[in-house]
C-alpha cells in the first residue's frame, strides 16, 4: 500500500501563497504588496528586497538551491533559466545565499532564441522578464533538486510582448474597466473589481514509453504519421467514464499529489471517449492563474508519466481515426464581492443585468467569430476542428432551451415575461430518489456553449496555451461592454434604455445562436446561409489577427500594438511550416529506413515461400496474390516518398504565409499519399516484420 496523506495538509505546501506571505512579511510590506496586486500602486525596490529575502528563506527551507523566472514565450511551452542563490565567495571562501528585490522583479534572459516574428533582430537580443505578482511563486521539485519559480511576463527591450502572459494581463485590465461601467449602469456601486474566471479541462493520451520510443513519428512530431486502424476502435464507447486501469490510476494519483502541492486544484479525472484517452480538470481560478496552472498541469503530467514508464501525449490528434484531444475553456466574469455576471438566477427573464451581459457576449462572439476561431488554432488542432468530432470550425453559441426561450420572447414580442422552469426527473424506481433537473440539457457539439453560469469554449487544442483564447474573449467582450456603456451612460430612463438595448443586441446577433447538432452537414449549409464564417485551417485563420478591425480593437484597449499582432501572425505561419516540415521529413525517414526495408524482407520471404510451395507441387496462388498486392504498395510508397521529398524541397523556397499555404495545400497532400499505401500494407504484412508498434499495441496495451 502506498503512503497515505491528507490532501488538505499538502495542498499548496510548495506555494508562496497569501498565508505564507502574511506570516513571513512585515505588516506594511504585505499591505503594499497587496495594493500592487490590486493594481493600485507600484512596488518599491525596498519592499521588493524584503519580499525577495522572505521568499528565498522560505524556498531554501523547502530545499531550493536555485531560482528561475518562469515565463511563457510564443513557443507553446514554458521557459526558464536557472540561477543559484549563491553569491560570490567571500575572502574566507564561504558563500552566502542571496536573492534581491531586483532579481525578483526583473530578469534578463537572452531573447534572441525565442520567436519574435520580426519584432527584433537577433543582434538586439535583450529581453526582460517581469514578475507577475498576482500569480504566486512556487517551489518545484525535480531531478535537478528544488527550484523557486517566479511567474513572469516576457517583453522585448522596447516593451513589446514576446509572450502569452503580457497580453493576457492587459486584456484582464480591459474587461475589468468596461465591466465595471456596466455594473455601475445597473446601479451597482459596491463592486470594485471584475475578473475573468477560467477552468480548463485538459484531455490527453497515455502510451507506454517502451513502445513510444520505437516510433520516430511520436518522438519527433508528437503524433503517429502512419498506422492502420485496429480491429476495435472507440465504437463500443466502453472506455468513456470506464473504470480506470491500475497503471493509469497510479499515474493519476501522483499527478494529483504533485499538483496539489503546487496549489493547483486538480479535481475531476476520468477516462475519455478514445481508448488510452483521459481528462483532468481543476477547479476554476482567476484567468492568469488558471493559465499558469494549466501550463503546470501539462508539465507535471509529462514528468510524472516519464517516472511511470509512460508518455503523456498532449498532441491534438495523436491517432487517426480515434477522437483527438482538446481543452475546454470554461469562462465567466466575477466581481470581487462574489457576483458572477454570467449567473442567470432562477428567473433569467427578470435578470436585466444578466441579459445585458448575455447580449454583449452574443454580439462579441458574432462580430469576432473569426478571431475567436483563430485563438484556438494551432497546427495539431487542424485535425480536430471541422473534422466531425469535437467542435466544428464554425463558431456558434449554444444557449439551451430556457435562455433561448427568453431571448425569443424578447425578439418576437418585445418583452420576456416567463422563464421555463426546471422539472423533476422521475427515475421510475421506488428506491431511487427523483432528481432535480437542470433547466437546460447539455449540447456536446457546440464550440461555445452556455453551461449554467459560464461559457464553455471547446475549441482550444490540448497542447495549446489557453492564454490566446482568453485574451480574445476578454477583449471582445470588453469592446462590447464599452460600446454599450458609451451608448447607455447618461440615459434618462435607464431601465427602458437597457431593455431596448437587450432587445436590439438579441435581434441583431441571434444569427450566431445555434442549439442543434453542430456536426451535421445541414448546419454547415445553414451557417453559410446565415453568413457565419467557416474557417477550415489555421493558416486561413491567422489573417484575422491583422485585419484593420482587429488592430483597432486591440490597440484601443492597449492589449496588442499592430507590430505585436503582425509578429504573432508571422510566428504562427512559421510554426505551421516548421511543424509540417518536421512531419514530412519524419515520414520520409521512416518510410526509407524502416518501412520499405521491412517490406522488402517480407516480400523476399514470401517469394521464397511461393517458390518452395510450387516446387512441392502445391497451389501457391494465395501467396502469389499477396506478394503482388504488397509489391504494388511498395512501389506506390517509393514513388510517394520521392514526391513528398520534392514538395519539401520546393517548400523551402517560399516563406511566411505563402510557405505555410504551400505546406497545407501541397506537402500535406503528398504526406497523405505516402501514408495510404503504408497503412494498407500494414494490414497484410506479417506482424513480425512490421518495424514499430501498431495502433492496437499503443492504444490497448498500456
Ligand atoms: P462540466 O463541463 O462537465 O459541466 P464542471 O461543471 O465540473 O464540468 O466544470 C468544468 C470546469 O469548469 C471546471 O474546471 C470548473 O471548475 C469550471 N467552472 C465551474 N464553474 C465555473 C465558472 N463560474 N467560471 C469558470 N469556470 C467554471
Ligand atoms: Mg465541460
């Protein structure tokens, strides 16, 4: 039996949280830090020195030898550079452990190796990390010992954002300011701050590490580039919510324990739809903290999997033919005094504040559907969005029966006078209790679904940072709020003005609402009729980042400058091209060095068998047929591999958007052409000859 522990005892034990700060900081320093966290004042260097020192002492007690500024550059993962606490040796040869306020507040990693999308030339390498004091520092344990990690934002010498965090914090300021204006309009004079709350449900696959190491495609690209479907897929639905296998359970237990120590509230875990697929969800938190926590969750899952002889695959589509992985981004906006502005209450038709907020969000999502779609685009996610699983690529909004009814009353009759009430669910067995039903059933196919008191944005990819999606959500809703507040402030009859505004918002933007099956072909046609964009690829989506309306909005709220947006677009095109380039080259390598030689060995043996069987005077026609079929595939794959190599060479002659488009339209097609004969051959070639583990072995033998 493994060691038992009490979750409450270990939760947050490696976090420099509020309790620790209160305990260890002088009263006035603690108070000043709190004011900085609320955005009221800047932190003085003297206070920073005191905090740094307290942090260092605490971290050293936890065994830390190093500290690092922990940041989120535009590579999709986190970055860190470790410095030990030791000072230069004194004359007696001894060292002290030091950590100054300056080192806490500001770091200076060499920025030249991180993507900047042309924001700075390599000779201008300076970049700065700045402490995000609203996200707590933590001590992380690993093979290298313990390290004090300080969550930071990362900017260039000229102050441009080079990371995910900076625009996220800026967007939180934007929505705070505009949401407060809406609250004031509605007569709220007490709330002081509005913060987006986010809970990100993380999906992932687990495979055996030994098997993983035999597949170059998994190693280099995170997904299988070849692989025939196993006889059994997910058609039985027996994995979803099924009981969790022992080996996975042991992994999950360790993941939870590590996350709890880091103050990440890992809460819900279950098997997902596909075999070997699972999900972990934390309890929601303030947007930037949720973003940090999600990064930590991904890191911890990978690390713990390694320790268990497993590998955690975060790619959006590790296996063709079975469901991919996403990240549901649950989003709401909450005041400092605990009001969730997305809570409809029991009678939404009477809740004008909620309806106004709902109308504002409806407008934002309708107006900036392309941008929202873009925020969830990454290379791997192109395999999911619009591919008849997970959400379609068309942005629409699900309201559910109750809200849809209220909205339609307002649109059709000008007034809403009732709300459909939730009923009782009759279980039909006398020993079972009757259950209270939710007012609204769930809809699994909507990309942006209202789920009780939050919106669930389901498009984000499993490997992606949730920051871009939340930057967009926060900013587009801030814009909507601003436009509403600009129009309504100073109205003589506020109640009437609000009523008319709600009706107008619903009427103008109801086209984005869709409560039906988002996977159906009818919806694609219907969405087109409604004029909703259907953006099928990441490369196509990126353009929305630099549209004049987008630039105007982001600049208006100080979230992005035009230069920053252009750089992000460049980085995305480049990331796309690089990823497909790696995939294509891996395929050529695997085909040439592993698959083709294996098939040659197999066909040689088969040919010998045909000869011996014939010599013995028996019928060798079946063997001969197989030999002909496999040899045909061999020929196809040789030609397809040569053609793929040609397209890869041509791709190198382009750059930027044109290059990304070439990879999407030409290289990817050539990749499919190579995969097809290989997958067909895999179905008939003797298993003993196949050079790497099959889908069955990867998915069912964990
Ligand atoms: P489901 O999506 O299956 O209904 P939950 O209700 O447990 O699952 O919520 C999923 C995620 O949404 C969790 O991370 C949860 O903490 C988060 N969540 C719940 N309420 C809110 C809210 N008001 N704002 C943001 N996230 C929320
Ligand atoms: Mg959910």
